[in-house]
C-alpha cells in the first residue's frame, strides 16, 4: 500500500506560507490551552515582586525569540520595573545574555516548572513579552492568553494569526522602548478589551476539547481515504 503524506499546520500563517510558497495545501490543527481561573499572589514572594509591578518574558533563550530586541528596548526605557527573564539561562546563549545585560533591573530567574507558580507570575505581570518569531502557534503564547496577561508580541504573521489585534506589537528595540515608556496609559486604554478577547479565543478556538475533537475528526477523515 502506497502511503499518502498529509501536511499539518499548527498556525494559519504556516498554512498560508506552504500554500503561497510551495503550492501545497495542509490541514490546520492548533494547540490548545486551559483557561486559568485561580491565581495566588504568594507565588510572587520568592521573586521579590509585587502585582503589576514587573515585566517578564518566558522563552527558550535562543536568538530567534528576540530576547535581545526586547531587552535592548527595555534597557533604553525609563522604566524602573524589574524585568524577569524566565527560561534556562545556563546555556551558551544564556550566559552571553547575562554577560550583556548586567542592568540590575533585569533578573534571569531560570526555568519555572510548577505551572501554578508560573501561571500566577504571568497573570500578575504588568506586561508579558512574547518574542517568538520562527513560525507556528506557540503553547507559551496560548498559556499567557489563558492567564489573562497583557501581551506585547513580536510583529510577525504567526503571532498575528493568534493574537489578532488584541495585543501591542513590536519589531525593533525602539518600538519596545516606546511601549514600555507608555505602558501605564496603554494598559488603561487596552487591557480590558485585550484580555477579554484572549479569553474568548481560548474558550472558542484553542479549547483543548475542541482541539482534540478536530484531531479525531481529521484522523477519521484520512483513514476513510485509505
């Protein structure tokens, strides 16, 4: 029996990329996330931070996640809020970042692997930066949306297909600096609408029950073609 390959895209932007650049159709199957309801401020205590009084990012410390773009912009800003960099920093690139950013406001805290702790730290941040840019739907972005974060995302087609217009965006350090300097006003203007939109998308489009059903339906459809 000759096997027929089927392409899967986890992001509409990836699906469009395959179609536009290679003339190949693919099936769209996203990741999912569970809405988070309960948050605990006591999880902030070990990190010496207060609610809405710090900025953060969660990522593998790799160049394609635009960590330098974010931190360069932050360092040039007037903000005195601490910036938490969550991710394994004991790698070659992680050591480079720690050497480059000796600003006392920037804290490399390592990975946080207890989900209730990480969810609470996400939720209580003043802004959550998402710099991923290589392509796809990132589970960390969906989890931030599910935690009702105020998101500032790297401006690329893949993030736009997930966030739509419910986030601030940046492409370079200058834009990051401007956003950080205006953060209080931007939060007052957009926070309620952005977070409401995130919760609705998690509930309707990235709900795990819906995503699992989509996978099952596709597998049945493909098996029927064999």
